[in-house]
C-alpha cells in the first residue's frame, strides 16, 4: 500500500476498521494535511472532497468562493455579513414599516451625534454635573432638541447628566435651563453638589428661584 500524497510505501500495519472507514491512506500526518489542504476538506468523519463554486455578491458584485452545499440552505448570496446587512436595510428588511422612526432616533444613530456625545462626556469628565455620579450617564441638550435643530451638535449646548437627573428634566427643560446654563458657564452662585432623593429636587427649585432673574439676564 502506498501513500496517496508522496507515493511512498506504507510499512505500518493498518487495521481492517481503518481500511473500511477511509478511502485514502498516508504515511504520516504531514502527508495527510498536505493532501487535504490541496485537494480536499478535512472533517470529523474523514476527508471529504472539496466542492467549491464561484458566486457573486448581490450587494457589491464581488466574486467569492463558497461550498456548494450552502445553496441548499438558501445561503451564499453575499460575500460578508456587512454586505448582507446593507442589502437588507430599509425597504428590503422584513421589519420595515415605511420609515416611521422619529427624527430623534435617526439623528442619534449618526456619526456626528456620536462625536458630539463623546465630546460632552470628555469635557465633563464622564460625571453628572448635578449629583456627581459616574453611573448611567447621558448627554442632555440644554436647549431643546426639537426646537433648536441648529444647536443639536453644539458642544456648548450639551451637558452630562446621570439617568436619574436626566429624568428629572423631562418636560421641564425651560425650568431647568437657567440652572444647567449656570453650571456650563461656571457662574458663581449658590449651586453645590446636591443630595440624592427628594432633597435634590427641592434644592434645585430653591436655587433656581433665588437666581432666576440674574441667570436669565445673562
């Protein structure tokens, strides 16, 4: 018996089980690996013939090789997962509902918004500017996102808040605007690091009422 790769004679004893299970024989593991890499695909059940075909990506038009069996699984249409995702976007996606996403959601997924948010975090040292917490931080627009589209990516219009403090400003953006503007401009007032819980809200309201007129004038 000879090696299928180097054609040298195999001197070792081969069992009947091995003869029945395999169609190819080799004198060493190196010969087996070399033969498999050139002509076949190695599987747990032995060596399987390599049956690769040329396919064309539906998105970018790039030519690529793939196993023939993937066609039975309705695969082999794209050269990469990236092309697959781009092809099945918007109208071609199964969950597309006609573009009902609000403008805020669309803007938040843009690169420009990501840069703005990171810049605000870095300026504020990733710290909530009301309570000083570093957990669950979010970037808040001082001037409303919907009313001032020209300031959406202005770093001076952003401030870092934790989730709890951010919830406190919902629906009351105009009420908290002087206080947040004061923090951003580092104006000397009675504002200090606030306590947590109900005392925080009461302290903010008291500070705003004391200096509202002066802050609005600025």
